C-alpha cells in the first residue's frame, strides 16, 4: 500500500508529499552538492558559519572538557561542527549523516586535520552513515547530541526530537544550531532579499544545482521560529529549554536537557 500523504510536520522539498519522499529528496540533494558544499557554506555566509560553530562549541565546553563524555554530531555534513567540538575539549566526538558523499569528504578532512593541517584536531573523528530518524545507537548512549543546520531538513521534527531524546543519557544535552527568519524591518528585509534572491543564484551557478539553493530559503521560511521550536522541545519532554539568537536574528542556538 502506498504511503499516505501526511500533514506537514517536517521539511518538504518541492515535489515531496510524504515523509519518505522528503527524506529521499533531501538525501539526493545533499549527495549532489557535496563537492562544493564547504566552499559555498563559507562564501554565502561571508565566513560567519565558522563563527557560529565556534560559538556553539564554546558554550558547550563544560561537557566537551570531560574526557569521559561521548558526543554525537548529527546531520554532520562534511564535519565542520564535529571538528569545532573536537578542538574545544577532550570529549569523544562521533559524526553521523545519511548522505554518503558528505561523509567521504568529512573523513578526508578528518584525516588531514589529525595529521596537522590548518586548525588541527588531536585525533581523527569517526563518521558513520546513519539516518537521524532511525539512529543505530542504544538508548542513553550520549552525553551530548548536536546538529548544525541539519535539523531543519528532517522529514518529521517531533519524531527527530524523540529519537535524539532516546539516545541521550538522562541529564544529557541537545543542541540545535539552525537558521531562522529575522524580524521585520530594514535589516531583516535586506537579509531576506539576499537570502531569497542573491544566494540561490550564486549557489546554483557555482554548484550547478540551482534547486538545492532555492530550497534553502524556502526551508528556512517555513521552519519554526525560535519560540515555536522551543515549545515543541518542551512538549516532547525536554527540560531547561533555552535559545539565543545571533547575527541580526538570522541564526538561533537551542539547548535543552533530557529529563533524568
């Protein structure tokens, strides 16, 4: 029996009606853009993506400084947040993503950084292929689960939060770094003009995948505003839910704790 169309609970790229269809399209899209992904991340964000990840890692140092802590960077892409986390402390970091070509790049970067490249890390970060909706880890495995600019692409946000909650240890921390719509006003309007009109053209020209960079602003526009995501996290059962907004209200860092 074919999967029935469900109310929108997660991302829906153009042409996707069901959760399965959305997940497939997202995987295919990121598989195609992997060769130019890092270049475009840094170029289109004016290098601010590096700052956002470094800030997130700095806030997580109390956990990352523990040598016995185990951390999962989910929807890790090519590994940039995982490497920032590794540099911030002595915790063990594991990266996971369901786009194989992204992981190939992440592993190459990990080996180079561990060998002493620019901004080195102490040891290679292991990366594995896994779907965020069905993680191959036992219950209560991790002290911290992070995700940077990937949670927005899940096909079901509530189910994704529940799956993260499952693999977190009681008292463990979830951290979500994600784009958000800026407030109305001149600066917000200027940002939306760049994000919706300029960014897709540059991204499409350099990557050859115009649909992927048209999807980006559309996915942000229909994603939760920070108070809405915080409310969903509370509904799922997380405690001490909090968020901070950076860079003119365009990026939000959410944190919460799994109940003990």
